[in-house]
């Protein structure tokens, strides 16, 4: 057999060895040899002759058609595109090396000699660095996929030189640079194809390994269950067998007694005397009595049941099978599309979505096994429209232009301050653009989305026109104002008491002792971390989109003297760009209490894994909750009874004062530290603002 293999290697002139050296093994090697054989390329010499001939004597579309035909015939035999790239790249390097050898031995016109298989093991790593291509005026680069053009042979009288004008030389250089750029792109694509092949193999190996380990675990569990069933069966059989042996021993003894009984009875059949009959009767009675008395209490109840306790439930595993892995395209998402928009004189509402159809090519049946990477964020850009005929120009122009020297000049020319390209990032499929939006103006909007692989391209630009300005007056927010959430309150002192005027009903927070306990428990569990504020807080729903003008707060006449009225207040407003997201976060938020077991364990170092994970989850929820709030103002109150008004419009930009959800945090009081006193007492609170309820 070894001799036959050597004969085969000699027959193909080293073609098999060369294919093996560039990565073709076993099945793919056989397929490649078959494909080349059908093309009439049975030996290494045939392959080299064909490729060198194409390299020297053809160019452009003619050469491309030849290579496309070879590629088609080879891939029809089951060779994948990545393997074709691998073959063509190595073949290119081999041909360049061969041609260079011919040039060194006999010049450019040295024919097609030296194609006897020597050097067939060259894999192209060194040959690819061997210098310029040996063609008559051809480009320096050569690619088996997009093949090159070359100039016709030069006249001998010119000694290999062409006389041309500077303009002609410049055009030739431009063409060569363009060709070089295309060749670089082709080379990069070839490398990416080979990288895809390597990544495919790595992914398959990883999945095979993971599922192999899973099958081992399942097999081990199966064998453990089978061993347990076998052990239980053997024990039961042993117990029942031992019981059976005991009963058989008793039966054997009974049979022996019966035989003895019959023998005595048979031997004394001829006796007639009364005493002799009585003696025989007593003998037989004693015989039977003794044996029955000896075994009369024999246990006839089986010592175990025939049932084997068996429970095998694979349902949990079956339900989790689809969660064991996911295959995605690994590409950035397709561009989303703006499906709807509407505007008012103060806002632009934009809805968008992504097309999850057959956007990655391939067989639709195969795509059933391939998932789409979920979109994790949307980015919306908005710019003032200055060119309605070319909407994209507005973004390009705004990105390229320098900062305007004066917003006043721009406002005088266009009637509005140019905020440039305003970029917002949200997670929902709808956004309300507010703050910078002016009435009676044209804006251009575009959107893109992101998954874990990167950002998509931007969608088509959409022109949005805002409506004419309506007249609105500031007023006290009353009709739809309500309390959404709060930290806690004293009995019968709910925050709803803040919403109406009644000097006998007030809001009282939890006691000073509650805040002291929270601080101590936090320090107990977080010895190395910095201290944090534990403020009392209230979340108000203004009912609609409001531009805040004034915040008002009222203290009663008694508690300012005790000092348990707020001294410092934080005023926060929720982000309105992703309004639905902010509303859902506020609705789902569960305030952290450091009195909980997983925040205040008896020994923090002995917390179980479940408690640690639960604590991390709650901390992440707290971080997300805090991220939606923007600090609007820090208010310093006076220690006096009655109303105190704080104007927000004088020092805070209009765009920052707009929103629907407001959080008030009472930071500290006027040094009231009596433990059982409520830390903060407020009689009433109110907001004055401009309502945008359309």
C-alpha cells in the first residue's frame, strides 16, 4: 500500500503534497484533486503551466473570465469559498516565484520552462515578498480573483522604455494608484474570508467542546441513576432472597417432620392396645407440636416492596436547551427607519424601528437557526434645516463648519439660536425632542442603532416642521399633580397632605432614628467605601410636560422652632428624551432599605452567594434609577413659617427646566436630632410652570 501511495504522489508530480501543505486534508483534498482533474490539471506541472500562461498572456476581463470559470468548476465539487481563496492566494505566490526564477535564468521571454514540479512546496510566505511582477509593463501586484491588466509588449527599439508626456504619465500613475488601491481592498477581503474560516472553526470547536462536556455530565448523571437503580434492585433482591431462604428452611423442616410422622404412623399400624395407641398418639402430637411451636411465629410479610423509588425529570433541561447558546451574524445592525413623526410648537416626536428581515443574505431556512443581535441603543440626531433640497447636506455642513462667533447674529438671520447637531441616545423606539426645539422652524432628523457589534449607518433624513407658537401663561400646577413614590412617612402624615391647604394636615418624614440606622447599617456593610447621603425624597408627577418657573414650599408655625424643617433641598427633574423609559424605571423602582437581611446581615463576611447576587442586583437598579435624574437646583430654605418661593427661570436654562417627573430631596434640617422626632416636617408644596399639554 505504501508503494501505491508513492506511485500516486509521483503521478501527480507533487500536487497532493502541495495541497496538503496549504491546508487541504482528507475529504477536502480528495474533492480538490477531483475538481482539478476534471479541469485537466492532473499534475503539478499542468497547474503551473496553466497559471503561468494566464499570468503572462492574459489580462483584464479575459483573465477574470478564465479564473471565474476555474473557481466555478472547483466550487461545484463542494469546495467552499474560503478554501478557494486559500488555494488562489497560495497559487498566486507560487506563480510569482516561478516567473521570477524564469526571469533570473532566461529573461522575461524565457518560455514556460522550469515547470517540472520543483518548488511545488512553496506556500507563498516568502514568495509573496519576491518583488515586482515579471510581465511586460504589467502592475506590480497580481491577484487570482480580480486579475490584472498588462500593457502590450514594448517595441525592441525603445529598449524597454516608453516616451510619454507628463500629463500622460500622471494619468498612468492615477490608474496604477487606483489599481493598487483595489488590489489592497481585494487582499484585505481575502484575509477577512480566511479569518472568517478560522473563526468558524474556532466557534465550532468551542461548541463541540461545550456540548461534549454537557453530554459527559448528562452521561455521568445517567450512569449514576442507573447505578442507583441497580443497587436498589440488588438490595431488594438480597432482602427478599434471604427471607425466601428462611421460609424454605422452615418448609424443609416441616417436610422432614411430615416424613417422620408418616414413618411412625406406618410402623405402628398393627398395635391394638389402648396404652400403645395412646403412646403413639402422644409421640406424634409431641412431634408436630414441637416443630410448629418452633416455627409458629414465622414472618410471612415481605421485608420490602417490589417498587423501586424512581424519579427522572428531564423537563428542566429540555426547557433550557434553547438557552444553551445563540448564533448571530456578528454584524452591526441594519439602518433603522423613521416610521412616524409629529410636532408641536415646542417638541418633535419621532418613532423609528428596525427591519429584521432577510438583511444578511443566505438561505432563509438557514436563517431560522441564526438570531439577530438585539438593539441596545438608538442615537437620534437633529439639526436646523438650511437646505431642503439636500437634507444630508445639513449634517455634513454643520459637522464641517466652524463654531459661530455669535449666536446673536445667527438668531437675527434665522430667527433661532443654532444649537448645532443635537445628539440624543435612548433605548426605546420613540423619542420626544424638546428644549432646543423652536416654533415655526424646519429641522432634519436621522437615527441609527447599536448592538454589541457596533453602530449601524444612519437612516434616511426626514424633514420635520414645527407648528406656530401658542400663547401660554404660567400657572400653579394643581389638576394632575400627584405623588408617585416616597421614602416613607410617619403614620397619618402621608405626602399627599402637601398637595392641598390644611394647616392641621402636614407631611412628616420618618424619624431621625430611621436615618441614623440607615447610615450605621450602610457603614457596617461598606467599611472601605465612602459615606453616602441618606435623604428623604418625594417623586411628583406633574401630569404633563411642564416648564418649571417657581418652586414653592410652606412651613407651619411650630416646627421651625424645633428645627425639623428642611434647610437644604435638592430639586431634580427626570430626563424627558426617553420618557417611556424614565416612567418605567420610576414605576419599577424599589427603594433600598439597609434594614433588609441582605443589606444588614449579622456577619457581612458570611453572606451567602444568593444574598450577594441579590444585593448586586439591587445596587444596579439603584444606579439605573439615579441615572435618569438631572440636578436642577440646590435650594437653601429659611427657618421661618409661611411660604417661601424659589424662582428657577432666572438662573436655569429653559431647556433644563422642562419635564414631567420631579424629585425633591430633603437633605438636612436645622439641627434637630431628637431620635423620635420626624426629621422633616412640611405643610405644603407647589409648582408654578407653563403647561404644554398638547
